[in-house]
């Protein structure tokens, strides 16, 4: 092989090796554009401005809710002077606002020097917020539409033409109106425990014709512990279905504050010129009232109503689930047992049934009871069962207008201490009515109906125990 050919071959081999090396480098090398993109996405925040929280002395906000002006107090914390007097405010929200307006960051740059701001809804911003610092520095942020991911908003700051993405958490308080800074606790339970709710009255809602009135009764009253219904009927309050009416006044929290009413016209917009219902109450010896207005819904579709208290101009939004007074039904509120005195508080029970009189006398406590019927000694267990049957006389349904006929039976309880007057349960036929139902009356109140078969069983049981037998609880 001549030298010329050999040189050509060697040169070709070297060239091939160089080409191969370049290919390997290209395959393993990260493109400059991709690298820059990666480093940009790795950056967690972009600082738009930075200061200490206490340097923020004023924040003026314009938005669709009317905005607000927050100013620093003597302690250097922000508040809204327009509502600081006379209203409870959420101080934590002011701390968040002050922090976010002291140091504002962006999550990324969206576009530098955009020609069309309308695509970011920044030609007419949803929010314009101006923060003034103690040294006179003024920072402005304009907030446009939501990001496609709904995790934040498009924004511009000061004279910078760049469009940034800012996180929800950094600017959410800028969408507030004055009312959003209000404390949402309408009623709070005392630190010492439960509040004493001694009286409740509900006007309107399901009680438009006659108010629902509940009154607290002592535990040793003979009517059981809890509450009595004194209107529109007379009865004990069912401890299960009626309990929410009481516990609802222990504590009550709104879902949001809709507005601050500054005039009668403001109140009328939410239905308070003619409230749907008024809940009056006596709580720890002080009277109060809740005024319930028009229907509304929360953002998630939950049914709610507007509510005001008697001593505040705040219009709250409260879910219907937290307003048991407007969904209460009198047919489900009464306790079926009319009278439940303890066995050892009663001296004598007189029963008139089947044309006969039966007098039960007792002494001793529950465990060591001694009793007689018409002077004849009774087995203690028989008396306990008979007593249980006597107080089991129960209301089955409300009496809506049935008139009394003849007296069918009567049970009178006389108490040992003599301090409490007698209680009498009496049964009457229904004038022109069915033989299966009768009126059951407690101390002259004819609010309920019951089954006539109780009266039949009462007569049979009285005769059984008089003859020395054991009564039955079934009827």
C-alpha cells in the first residue's frame, strides 16, 4: 500500500472517531433550553417585595365586595377602624393579611411584557390592593383571573409589566369585604360549662299561629327533668326530639358573615323587615333573641338562612341544620309520658275506674316500700308494678279539637311532703268519636288523645291487686 492511500485511510478512521464522539456527547448532553426550564421550575418562589410585618401600617383594598381599609393600631397590628368598635373581629385574619402584604411572592413568571392583558383579566382587575409601609414605601398588587389549576391568580405588581402567578393563600384576604373579618361565633358556651337556658319561645316558621314556648322545670317536679311545652300545647318536652332546641342555644356559629346592616333598608334586603322566625330565649338570666330571615345557599349548595341577633347589625349566614327551631314539628316534640313522679315521693294514689274507687297508700323508699290498696296489705313487687303501670298512661297524639264526653277513669297522685299540689290524670270519651280513642287530660289540659284500652286495663289491674294478684304492664 502506498503512503498516500495509507494516509487517506488513517484520516478516515480519525474522522469516524470524531463523529462518533460528537454523537455520544449529543446523546448524553441536556439541551440548554431544557436545563434552563428545569432550573426555573425548581425555583420555589419569586420575591416581589419584602418587609417586616410590623412595617405594614395600612392596606387599602378595592374589590367586588366593596373592599376595606385596614390600618395599624398602637400595637402595630392591623384592624379596620370602621368596624373595630362594637364588633368582634377575627384577629388572626389581620395577622395573615399583614404578613402577606409585607412579603409578597409569586410561584412563577407567566409572561413578560404581555401585549394582551385581557386574557389574564388584568385590564379590569378583580382586586387592587395598596400596602403602605412605615417608611412611606407604597406597594400595589393587581389581581386578575384564576389560574387554570385554580391554585392561584394572575397578578401584576407596582410598575412591573410582568404577569406573575400568585398562590391563593398569599392573597385570599384581599378578596374580603369588611364583613369577612367578623367573628362568626354567635353564641358561645361559658367557660364554666353549659349555659342555663330557662325559657325558649319560637314565633313564626312552623308556629305562626301560636308560638312554641318551652320552660325549664326542676328535676324533682314530678314531670321529669328537662323542659315543659306550655304553648301551643301543655306537655313535657321529648328529651330526644326536643333536645336540639335547647342545645342549639348553647353555642351557635355562622358559616359566614354576609353583611353589616347599617339601615333598615339593608336589613330588608335579607328578609328582616318581616323575619321568617324569631327565637327568643333566657340564657343565664339574660334575655336574647335570634331573628331568622330569608333563605340562601352556601357555595357548596348547603341550605342556609340569614340570621341577626337583637344586639348586633351583623347579618350572618347559618345552615338550616344549625337552626332546629325552624324545622321543629309540634307533633314530634311532646313527651308521651304525662307524669313521672318518683315512687317514694307519692303518699297516696286514688284511682276511679269501672265505677269503683281504689286507694293506694305507700311508705318507705324504693327498696323498702310498704303499700296497701283499700286498706289491704300489698305485695311490694305488685305495688311497684302497679305504680309503673299508673305512670305509663301516655299521650299518643295531639288533640286537634275533639270535645270531651263522659269521664272514663281518673288517677290522682298526692305527694308526701304536701308542698306540691295533687296531679290528676283523667280519661274522657270523645263526644261523637270512636271507642278506640279517648282524651287524656293532665290537670285539666285536654291536649292529647290516647288508646281507650289503657282504661280497660287500668280497671282490670286494680281489681287484680285488690284480689291479691299481680298486675300486668301490657295493654
